[in-house]
C-alpha cells in the first residue's frame, strides 16, 4: 500500500486529488491544508509520498519541503503552476530534494482531471519507487538532530585524473539524456566543468516547455559554461550547453557547412525531448568516436537503445550509477544492455568527461 499525503490549501483540489488517488486499490490518502498541517501529520500518517502545493497560507510549499527533507526525508512531488515564477520555484524545490513535479492544469482543475489524473497517479507511483540519496542534505539533518544551521556552497571546477586509453577523438559533441531527478543531476554534471571545456553539450531533459527556459537560466547562473535553451537553430560552439526546449525534440543537423542544434517537432518517440532522437541525430553528423553519450536519472528507457548503438560503433557512453540516481530506469537500461562504457556516480561524471574530451583535443591522442 502506498500512503500519500496530499497537501493543498484548496478544499476542491484536495477532494479531486483524493478521488483520483483513492480510486487506485493500492493507494491510501490523507490530507493537509498547508505546510504546517503537513508537518504535523508526517510522524502520524508516515506517508510514502507527499504531493505538495507551492502557494499556501501559514507555511508555503518550499518551507514545508525544506523541513521535510531535513526532519523526515520522504519522496515529494511538487504541484506547480505553468507560470515562469512557478517554474523557478519548482526548480528550487527540486534542488531542495523534491523528486518530481506535476503541473497543475490552467483554469478549473476539475475540467482537466481526465487528463491530469493519470499523470498524477503515474508521478506518485514513480515517486514511491524513487530513491532519496542517503547523502541528501546529510549535514543539515545531523545539525537538525543536534541543533544549529549549516550553509552550503557551490562546487568548484575539478581537475580530472590523467588516464590514457579512452576512445574519443577530434572535435565532437557530448549528448545527455535525463528525466526524473534530472535538474539537480544536471547541476552536478555541469557546475564542475570549466568555461574552457572544448566540446558543446546538448541535453534532452524530459520537461514541459514552460520549465526548460527557467532551467536553462538557472543552470547558466550556476555554471561557468554558457547554458542556452534551444528555441531556434543555433551553431554548435565550444563552451556552450544547449538544453532542448520542452514539448518537442532537440536534434543536431548540418546547415551552411557546419553543425547546428535546433528544435524539432515531436516525432514517434514516447518522451519529449527524446534522448534517443538526439543521440541518433548526433550519429548522423559525427563519427561515433566524436560523440560521448551521458545517460542519467530517469524513468523508462529513453536514450538507452541509441547509446548502446553508439557504444557498439566505437563511441563512449557514461551511465549514472544506481547509488546516486533518483530513478535508475534510463541509465539502468543502458547498463543492462551492455551499452555503458562506464557506470559512475553523478559527482564523478564531470571528471570523466574532461578526461575524455581533453584526450580527444590533444593531437597525441587523436
């Protein structure tokens, strides 16, 4: 039985969410009217998953989430609006430890429950199986038990170890696929990389279009590399990270004699933006040894098939290790298929990328 605590200040929303979730035979639901009420119930109801609205009186969702993650860590699905402000707050919630989010329908929620309901159930089930990192805000949790506060700081660029024998060559591209748990994983991947990183990085992160722009801006503030949302055709360039716009796909093409990255209408792929389509488009314009594929946390198998093909043809692929992935679906499929050149915890992927690309850029290793 999955115990779900629905936290929302709207009685109507609580009723609608409760009706949808309680209709599942393996889900038990309890309700809270705001963050303060939710914290009071955490020790009594002992939920497996919390759905948490952001804007509430007395104690809003971010403050409540912060307390949950420190006092009683539990998978949390944020209930967000489509607005730019809502997207920014949701990204902050993911940084604080929420495992996923669901966008509340615009207008009257009751008119959209036929479509929204199945998504809510799927997100809750996925969250129930998600793994919170044992290290997530560990120092803060220890400090909470003994009293006091602690501050955190951004990681610095790291110098990779000098290990020979890698297979990337020449000028190329890094392609990244991620989904549930992706924004914090992308921060961990990108923030250690220096602005001199020589290959462009293109990312397919499963996310609605209203969230990819704010995510790109957030990552751009946190990283030395320049992070851009792909909302038009852009030339691939050193020191740039290209985040695919949501609700469609992102592909690599050739225009005017050079490689570009551009948005594409969604094709016959179940996830958007599709990591599979991104990788295959890269393979159409670069040799396999000029491509490094990275597959990180996420539900399903998007990217696994294409990256396995990439490795079979001589390319390099990195799968995030189960120990750090919120959901080891996508990278797990790559590992199980034998398509991962390396399986690494998220905090070690940046160093491996620097190692691969540094060797590729050095003529002695070409």
